[in-house]
C-alpha cells in the first residue's frame, strides 16, 4: 500500500513538473485593446506573442526583448499570421500584431497614377497605429528594445512595414515582407531586407518596387522567389506554403542573429523623403 502511494506521489510530482516545464516554454498570446484619444478614441487591437520564459526574464530586468511588429494585408485580420508570430516568438522576440483596418474605415482603393497608387492615407494610418501601439506597449513591457524594430508584413502590411522603415530607418533592424507591391525597397543598406515573392498571375509588384539583383546584393536585400500565390502567405494558405516560408525564414534568421529557435511544443528550451506624415504626439492620461 505504502509503495503504491509512493508511486502515485512520484507520478504526481512528475506530472506537475512536466506541466510547469511545458508552460514555461510555451508561447503566450494575448490580445490587448488600446484607444487612441488623439484620433477620436480610435481602437487599436494588438495581439502580443511572447515566449513565457523570455517574458519572465524581461520582467525581472535580466534581458531586453527584441521587438517585431507584424502588419496584416488588406481585409485580413491581425490574428491571421500566427505562423509568423510564433516563429519570431520562439526565437525570443516579443511580437506585436496590429489591427490596422476598422469596419468604419474607407475601403482601400487603387488610383493609378498617384503616389503608391493612392494608398498613402492607409500608410499614414498604419504608421500612426504602430507608433501609438509601441507607446502603449512600453507601459506594459518596458524591458523591450523598441529602438531596433523588426518589421514584418504581408501585401499591404508589407508596404506599411517598408514605408515605416523609410520614415524611421534608425529605428529598424530588419524588414521582412511577403509580396508587398507598392512601396519600393530601401537600397542604402542601413538594414537588412528579406522579401518573399509570389508567383501569382494577378498580384504583381509595381515597377521599381524590387531592385535588380546587383543592387540587392550591394544593399543586403534577399529576394526569395516562391511558387506560391499571393494569398497563400497567411494562416489560411496551404500548409506547404507556410512550412516553406517558415523554413527559409528560419534559416535566414539563423545566419543573421544569435537568437536561436526553441521548439515550444516538445523541447525546453532622421526621416527620408517618404511623403508627408501627420505629426504624432502621445496623449497624456490621468
């Protein structure tokens, strides 16, 4: 009887240890809702993905979390790129996925002949959302590196990412785009750019968006040509597309960063001329 109780207690301890170990290494997702008073109390939803152990270390002041900002495509929800959010979170990043569009916003309209085919207002709104979200996140997680951002975005979100980087190059560490079509890449080599391109009969980049191979080589730009379509590059896309993008991006990040991925399921572990931008100032709260 005593032996049976001892075995049961041992199993309980092992289960408890296993539970806390799994929890420690899991990626935590939390959706936060902020309201920007400077823009008519506009709601800005942010999904934060972070590895629990890295978050605990940051909370204790032992580390500063690298920060990645994830920007969604037109009409796509901010939560529909979890395969990218989890990849960066597994490497120790705090990933902030921002909802840029609201149902009350005017629809995105292409105006041929205008700068960025008339989408500059959407880019301005995206920049304001990002800056506001960062100011709010600083209050929640001050031990994160908001001065060296990794910008990630698909389609229109990739254009927002590149536009933000044009405005604030000194705050950018890296830009990762998935089939952005309108905003040309920066070619001064101030930060690395990785861009995954689709093979899509409909979605084509505007002339001048992607530099030629020689310029890319000099500027530290990596262009990855894939066989996937434009809309395959999100959570609703085929598993083959997501796995391929994850694998290639993971390898590229390995080559560029001391951060290494953790298997969170099984193993413990100065502005450039980019157009006018409405001045932004945080609103003091009582």
